[in-house]
C-alpha cells in the first residue's frame, strides 16, 4: 500500500461522510500506522470524539477499508492508548518478582501496540482454564504462551470446544466463581487459573487468578481477530447484560459490539 499521511486519510474520511450524507463534523487524526505484514491500517485519533467521527457507525471505516484495499482498518484514540500504557505499567509492577514474569516480554510488546507483535514466550506454570465468555481466546492465549493446561467448563456450554465438564451455574460464564476455581486448582496442584474474572490479577492462597485480557487491557474486538470467538450456548441473560456493561465501561468493548452481543444472545 502507498504510504498515506494523516491528511490523506482525513480527506478520504471527509469525502465518504459527505458522500453518504453524514454531518461534516470536525475531527483530528494524530497518526497513521500501517502494518505491512498483516495488511492492517491503524488510525490514531486525537480523542474519543474524533474516533467516533472517523468510524461513523462502522459505515465510514468500512468504506475507507474498501477504498484503501487493505485487510483491516482500526481506529484508536490517543486516550485509549494512554490508558492502556498506564495499565500495562501497573501490570508490570504486579508481576515483577513473581512466577508470572514470563509475561513481561508480552507487556513490553503491548506498550508498542499498534500493531501487535508478540515475542515467543514459554510459560512453565501448570494452568487451569475455566471456559467462560472469552473461552476461545483463553485457550488461544494459553497455546500462544505455551502454557501446560487443563480446560474445564459448564457442560454443553461450548459444544465445539474440548474440555472437562464441571458443576457451575450459567452466571459463571460471565462471572466465574473464584472460590470454586481456587478449590479445583488446589485439588489438581494447579498454580494458575485463567478465566474471565472481573479483575486482571489476584494472588490467593498460593494460586494466581488471572484474566489476561484485563491485565493487558485487550478489548473484545481485538480478541476476536487474535483468537476468534465462540459464543456460549448456556448462560444467564441478566449476567450477560451486567458483563457487557462492565466491559464497555472499562473501555474493553465498544458500545456497538456490546449492543450486538446482547441482541443476538438475548433472542435465544
């Protein structure tokens, strides 16, 4: 792809908005990054308002991708990236000096995002994965980091995935039961538990409870492209709404993605 400047992209966005009758709202693009390897264009908007104008309810960004002929166009705001960098600094302090130090190269790589370029890492920690909402991403993360793991989950919740069924309530798809997983981990001699916990990291009774995506501040949209997504078929609808709201509030899910997930999963 020919090198494009912020002015080039701004001009195209303005043209598309005019062409489709959208308001000529002002916006500012601070930076444009192109990942040749993945054929991905990253647009860094000044703030979240600018980001919304550029995305244009997905219509503008979709038309922009077609005009540029790239595989993917993603927009971030400088605020999004600054929040991510600060959370990564906090994560670095939390894991320094612990058995999770194998995550440090991943944290350093995430600070340079976008694009995402993870180094090869081997995590030699016996791991238990509870298949919750981001089940496929949790498995993909463990595989990517070469973690030795066992996967457990609610019977029939993920028909296409292989795992050992355990007793759990449908609500736990979104809000895993810490005490239950801690007990299972201790019974199996597991030192690390991966699940969609409502926190990034917690050390408890000699076991590490980790939601890697909250720790690394990786949103739902990115996870879909990284590892794919498999919707659960057993879940609690009220917990679904609470879960989506929490992710949206923390900047880990776009409101449009959240609304779409609730609409699709609520119908079943």
